[in-house]
C-alpha cells in the first residue's frame, strides 16, 4: 500500500503570484489574475470576431493575439505594483 502525504494549503509566494491580492483560487489551484483576464479577453474576442466576420481563422487569430497581449501587459502591470 502506498500513501500520499498531502499537506494543507500553504501560503508560499510563487513567481506567478507575488501577492495574494493578485491570485484567485480555482479548483484548489492558485491562478494569477492576469492569466484569467487574458483568457476572458481572448474568449470574448473569439466570440465577437467569429460572429462579425463569420470566419474561424480571423476569430482564432484575433483572440490569440488579444490574449497574448493582455497576458503580458497585465503581468508587467501586476509585477510593478507589488
């Protein structure tokens, strides 16, 4: 029989979450707020661009570009505010 020693949540600072104010707990995993913002922006733009252009290629490329730009801009913003 094998056992796993699972410890309770510890508040360890990680490179992605320099401050607990900028992290969200999703399903037991700490996610930096900038990652969630980037995913939401990408999804919204995917839906809007897909509805407007009726082209999957344009929707995917627009959403991916917006998500990457949002990811990096917000990451830099949060790292400078801590």
